[in-house]
C-alpha cells in the first residue's frame, strides 16, 4: 500500500528545489562593490553615492550574468516612483512618413531609459490650462518636453511642476529656470548653410517654414539665425511662410526671385522637393534646396538633400541621462547644453 506524502511536505520540497533568488548582495560580491553602489546603479538609490561609468558597467554585467531581477513593484513603493518617463510632443505628425527626426530622438532616449529599467510613455498633447495637473498626477517620474515654448506663463508653471523636466530643442535657458535645456546650435547650422549657398554664388536665399510652426522654438531660432547670417553678408532676407501642405509655396518662392531656399526641417524640404518636381522645376538647376536634421531620409530624396546635421540621437541620449540625474537628486553643472551642427552637402545645391 503506497503512502502519499502530505501536501505540506510536497510544498516544502518544491521550495527547497527551486532556484534561490539572486539578491543585491550577490551582485555586489560578484562585481566586488558595495551593496549601496549596486542599489544606486540598479535601483536609482541614494543620490549621494557616486558610481563611475566603468564601475556601473561592471555592476550591470554582474547582474545580467547572475540573472538578477529587480522587484519593480517593491522598488517603486519604496521609492515612491513609477520608473516611467514621458516624452511630450505637441505637434507629432507621425513616425513613419519618411523624415526620421522623431525616430532618432526616441531611439536616443530609449537607449538610455531601457538600459536603466525605465519605461517610456509618449504624450501627444498637454492641457496648457493645467500643466501641473497634467504632469504632476503621479504617473511619471519626469518628462522630456520637446520644443518647449518659452512664453512667461509656461516657464512660470514649470517652476511649480512637481517632477523634473528637460526641454529638448528649445531656446537656451535663462538663469533660474527650473527645467534643463538641451538643444543644437541653430545659429551655427544656419551660418553654415548660408555660407555654403553664398560660396556657390547665391544672393537671393529664402527661408521657408510652415505657418503652423510660427512659434515653435527651434523654428524661431532658425529663422532669426538665417536673418542674422544674411544681414552679416549685406543681403536681403526673404522669409516665406506657407501652410503644412505647401499650397502656393512654389508660386510664392518663384515670386520672390530666389535662387535657393533653406527649409527649417528635412520634412519640409522633402515635401518641397516633391512639389517642385510636380511643377517641373529642376533642383538644383533652377533652385537649390537645403533642409535641417540630415538623417538617412536625406539619402532617399530626389535629388539627395543637402542638409544641416544636428546629432539627434546623441542629444536625446544626453537629455535622458540628464533627466535621470535630476530624478536621482543630482543637479547638473550647467542649465543649458548646446550641441554643434555640421553641414552634409549632397546633390540638391549647386552654383547659380
């Protein structure tokens, strides 16, 4: 007659045969560091604990080797955090329509957040009448706000928002502003573009942007930088505003007599190339065209698009790192970080 062991014995044996859960101390011993250092790297612990990038890499490698898993629920309850970062776009026109600015931005942010155990949430809009309520409802630990407006009311509200904010591709910050600012050197980029066209003999250089973007911070910066670059050469600036669908844009450019045009984004430049092709206008034979961003998209246009390059991925990764530092209680040394631009010369520009 067989005897079945009590259920309690079965459970006990199951527990004893189950693999032991890897602890923080195990990772610390494997990486030859303190448990506080492991907690800082893997849990976002005590902000006063400084860990070098080399040591942090050792800790992450040891955690991966031991198959260490963070108990996210316990960690979040302990630290009053959600480990979720928001990326706010207020004029998001899509991710798969050709231009790659947004894709590169998200890739840069995700490369940092996912490695650090954070989730990423896309925010397509915000209630400007209740910014504090929209961002301070406890669902996010911080926000990367793309193209943050610099109007006094918004800046004032940001001071009161209970979570850290990094403004991406917005005007450089004034002293005392609560948010950190990460942007490219729009002035340098437009100077390079204008100088390139000037060297090719162009004297009637237009700047084109969409009316929907008239107050977008980086559009404003680029428009003003273009005007300055033209003025220093004694030229006359030609600013053309058009609707997003570019209705009448080709006719308006022709009416100015310009021989070249700088578009404020590669997206706009790509759409303009299509319109010019439909109108039978040769690029660069009749009109030279320059865009701004210079992602791989510029290699797919006809002709290949000359464009000002901003290091989008690097800027976005830096913004994510800066935001995590703010969340950890560390204030960066400088309020604004400006990345240099360069010019990628392709086939859409030529001599007059």
